[in-house]
């Protein structure tokens, strides 16, 4: 019930935001806000990603070496630009910042992609006990596009029937849980391969409880 009530609060907060657009999506709460980030903010974030990017990793083992081929990095939460953006996201969603993971930056070159996946955690996986201790289930995702690749790189929700084209400064937010507060399979999504140019995005994930970067140690 707590997850469901929290999801409803975020939903109402987003719906009250000026300029927000609720994207028609089958079985999924999906919202779009244009020009959430300024051009100056996008440029600063791109520079940060280029300075620290490394091959992206997966939480669970995946036999397919082409499953996630982007580069990524965690952004320094002490950086003034990052702090400003953290505040903007918190005001938009109404979620207490302590529930949010560190913002992650991602870079996709030609041919790079992130195949269909969910942002919520599968409680049957070996990683779950540590994630349960460090904040529990992921709830909302906020993703922001920093540029427009020359071709490709759409964010595709195959089960919800929605394909989002990258637009500089736009924010896309969705609920990874359903109305009952349980993982929503309709939130399946993928970063389509970039066909020309480069794609930059940042992603903010929220948890059901305050997030800690390391699992809580118990004696």
C-alpha cells in the first residue's frame, strides 16, 4: 500500500506541473516535459560524461554481449550543475531527494544500444538482498535527453506501444510499478541503436525508501 500511495502522490505532482504531457501508453504511466534542461545545462552534462565515461555495466549477468553497449558514469552530486538539476527533478516529482540514486550519465555511439529491460528489480535475482537493504524497489525513473543524434537512438516501450524520439532538454518520467505498487511489466523499454551521430542522456532512479550507495552492514 505504501508504494501505491507514494506512486499516486508523484502522479498528482507531475500532473500539476506546467507544460507536462501525459503520454498515451498502454498500461504505463508515462510523462513528457519539454525543455526541462537548458542548453547550458545539457552542454555541461555532456562534458562531464565525456570526461568520466566507462563501459556500462549490468546489475545481473547477461549472456548477450550486445545487451548493453553504451558508456556511462555516475555524476558528481557535489557539482553545482548536478545539484541544480537534482533540485529541479525533486521539485517536479515531489519525491524527497534522499530516495534518489546518484544521477547516471550515458553515452551511445553509432551501433550502441540497451536492449529491452526493466528498471525495477526482480526479487528472485541474487542482487536483490543487497538492493533491498540499500533502499528497496525502484519506483520512478526520470530520464533527460541532452542532445539529438543524427539518426536512431529512440526510447522504445514495446509493450506500452510508445516510441520517444530524443529531443535536447526534454524529460521523460515513468512509473516502474503498477497502481497496486507492484513491478509493472508494461514498463519494459529499450534504448534503440544509434544509427548516426552520438546520443547523450542522464537518468535518475528513485527507490521506495531512502537510498544508500552501499548495502547496509548488519552484525
